[in-house]
């Protein structure tokens, strides 16, 4: 990789290209000078210095000299007084000579700078270690070829980019901390660290400066692997040495270096040797152990796994290992016994800490099982190759089955699913297998007693070494109560919307009803109407009175009985988001809150809740599994102060053909769950508060989503508006 010191000059030009650059630069200088005539007469060579500099930048010394001579001729002829003459006075000749000398100096400086760059390139190219330079913003300004190779990236993937953005998995790691330490302390550091993003070990030296950090590093993965292999071989050698030492008369010098308890039993089960660590674990002095029979020293071990395994080792001449509690000392021992020519050699160590941790892990698993049961949640595992399904006891309860009532097959599970949901569940499972990703579905199950329950299933496909789906593991959760609450909420919404619609219709009927009432009153005053006609008019007036009474009742049912009050918008939003937390968690939706500190809003609390509830419900329904929703609350200043509430999802977006109808009553894109009244009701409430609701939406792949924005003024004459709607 070539170090790029001057990015505007990627390579030296030569031949016609270089002379072309010289002519072009002189032409530009001539044009600029011509535009500034007569101002340029005092300094005719001003722009031509630039032409010489540009030529020297892109070409060589000879090309710069050519540009200087060409500039001298043009400037002297066109811009030096008197113009359009070559032979002038001595003053002009001195100025021309001075221009040429300065131009030659510029060309020489550029030539030396280019040679310096070339030497630097040769030095950098000769370095076999990786060399990386970053500025104080951690942007890579230079990396050589070995460095890019070590980092498993191409040079252009690193240059100009933040190294932590290129390797996000390294943020917070040991290498990340070492670099920041060198930068903050402004001192060189030498270290060896594992770099997880490329699965390699590096030996590095970091040199900080005021401009950034230079790092020289090399890949030492092979050396580390060799050291690891050496450690493994050393461990194997250690065990072999223990056996060899027992067979070679138990060499005291070597055995004392063993970091575990070690003893030797002869063929009569007498203890012929025990090291210091063994004595420390046994808690007895050497004179009470050496030469005595093992079963006399430890009579509590007779008839236990200790005696069984020791006798099997001696009889069958095979190594044995086991773990056993030593109740007298209150510890656990891990024991390994090896047959030898003298009898058996025994290695033992205190593993009480490991046992305590295992017990803590079992306790944690028990607590997790209790938590699953309390949450109505259980785990399951489907082995695709064997078609075997295993699940926890809680999953059996969720499906209404006894612990032994499940046959452990996929078909056995599918038989518990409601027939109307079966095809949808199978399709979701198939999609997960094809995409080798996650699986989520909500469906109904039929209990043996005929009861219908709602269950959410969530899982992840596990692949084998070849990338083929091998298993699906996941959790199941009883969501019957949540679905019932959602259904109750939808019914309440429908009822409220129906009431508003009825009130709107009653209001519209009221005006022509008054007109008809007035007409009947005028007709009744006509004394010429007698007999049956008079009776029919009385009947009409009576029926009209009934209609008027029904309209008033409808309007009275809808009339807002509460009063506007100061409302904390952020608190209200948070209370509603807490209600929707199970639905958000069920779909693994990431919720982002962007709140500003806003003053209280004069509004009807119940109606404000309905606005936010409708928008959040629509956002959740539109979001895909593991999607994201952003809720914003901010102040609006200016001529009309207020609060703006935004709810943005990143679902599929609203089709262009549907956007004009989105606020119409009974129009919905959610045919299975939607009533088509939510946004219509929301718009009515917003306008009642003197506010405005808008939205933007796109269905473009990779950028799809919808954002609804509601503006509510800080204060509004809500009581007057309510009276106006009822009048």
C-alpha cells in the first residue's frame, strides 16, 4: 500500500500529460489575470506563481521550468507595462529574472518534497510489522500492507474511518482499553492482547502524540497457539511424570513439586508415600499416616465408592477417577488413581469451591424454573433430525397436558394447536427454517377439556457445522390474559367510536329536525285545517317529538362530563407504554424514548390517553418482529406554543393508495383486528383540542416506516368547543 501524503497528487505525471498540466495551469493563470486587468498590472506574476506551483506538484522539475518560462513570456507580453512588447527597460528585466528565480525555487522545493515522500514510502514498505496511525478522533490516517493484512481488511476499508466503527466488537475490550490508556497518559505502551474481531493475538507498541496514536504491531497468534500447545503438553507430561515418579521409588525431589495431593498405596493397601499438600488436605501429621493401612487411617471410606474404585484400579489395572465428599473435614475431593508396579498412585485435590458453584448454579436454575412458572413461561427444544420435541413441565401445563401426556414428537405438538391457526404456525416454522433465523407466532391451543388458550411461541434455529438447520430452541408463554385484555380494549374503543359516530349523526339530524318542527308549528296555526288532517298533523308532531328526544339523548350520552385539566404529557406517555410493555416484549420491539422537558398541557386526560394509545397500538401492529419504535415528546415554541407527540415505526409503511383514506371512519388495513375507527377518533379528539395530526410514510425497501405527529396547543378553549359541538 502506498502511503498517501498528498492525496491530490496520486502519482507523478510525465511526458505529454505533464506538459498538458503546465499549459492548462498557465492558461488558468492567464484567464484570471485577464479578468483583473488593469488591477493586475502592479503584480502581473501573481497568478503565474500558482501555475508553476501546480505544475511542480503534478509533474517534475523540467515541467515546472517549462511552466515558468511560458508564464514569463505571457505575463511580460500581456500584463507588464507597457503591454504587447517584449523588449523593455532594465526594471522589467530584473522583475522577470526575479520571477524566474522564485519559480525555480518553488520547483526545487516541490522536487525535494516528492523525494522525501518517496523515501518515506520506501521506509514504510520495508517494515514487515503492521503500522497503523490514527488521529485523536480514532480515524485511521495511515496503515501499511502488513498492518491491513494482519487486521484482515483492505487498506481502503480502514483509511479515513473510525477504527472502532470498523471493529465494533472490540469496543470495551482489552485492546480498546490499552489504546485509550496510551492516548490519555501520553506515554508509550508495549503489550500483547487478543483481538476478538479477527480471532488473533497481537504484540503491539503504541506511541502517543498530540496528533493521535501510532501503533507498531505483529501477529503472534502462531506463537500463542504454540505456547498453548506447549502448556497442554506440559500438563500431559505432568501426569506422566507422576506415574513415572511412583514407579521410580517415589523420587522426593520431584514429587514435592506436585500442586495436588499425592500418595502411593502398596499391594497390601499400606500408605508408602504422601506429599506435603496431601498431608495438608488430610489434616494429619506424616507419622500418623506413613506405613499405616489405608483402611485403618480412613475407616469411613470402607464400603464406599473409594474402596470400589481403588480395588477396581488395582484389580483391572485401569486408571479411575471420581469425586467423593469427605464429611469429617467438610470438603469434596476429586480423586484420580493409576495402577503402578508398587500398587496404585493417587492424585487428589480439594474441589469444594467447584462443588459450591455447581450448587449455586443448580439453585439459580431452580429459581429460573420458578420464575418461568410464575410468568406462565416454559422452554422447548425440537431436534429436526430425530423429530423429537422436549419441553419443560410448564410447557405441558400451558398446553393443558399432563407431564406424561405428550409423546415428544412434532406431530404430537401440532395436534394441540387450534385447526384455524395450524397452517399459519406451520408456515412460520417453515420460514424460520428457510431463513435460519428467529421464529415468533401467537396461536391458540385446544386443551383436552375443550378450553381454548392463547400461546406465544418464540425460538431460534440452531445450525450444524455445515450450516444446515439442526434444532430449534425457544420458549412458550401463556398470553390468554393479555389477549383478553387487548380484546376488551378494542371493544371499548369500538364502543367509544360508535358513541362518537352516533353523536355526530344526532348532531347532523338536529338541524333539519328543528326546521321540520318549525314548519309543523306554522302549519298547526292554520285554522282552516280540520278533521283528519288536524289529527294527522298532531300525530306527525308527536312522532317528531320522539325523534327530537332520541337525538337529545344521544347527544347527552356523548357530551364530555369531565373538565380540562393540566396534564403531564411525558408521565401520561410513560404510563401507557408500561401497559403496552408485554406486547412490545412479545415481539422483541426496541422502544426508543426521546423526551424533552415540557410544561403541563391543558387537556382532557382520558382523550389524551386515547390519542397516544391508538398511535402506539398501530405502531406495534405495523412493526416486524425485533423491530423498533421511537416515541418523541417535545416543546413547540413560536406563535402558537404547545406540545408535539410523535410515534414512529419502521414497518412496511402505508401504501400510497391508502394514505388519503387513512383518517376515514371504518377504513382499515388490518382486516383481522382493525375497526377502522382508531385514527378517525384520534383526529376528532386532536381537532377538538385545537391541534393538528399529520403523518409521513414510505414503503421503499430499506427505508420503510410511518411516523404520526400530533400537535396540541398549550391552552385552548375546550369548554367552548365542546358546547359548540353539542349545539
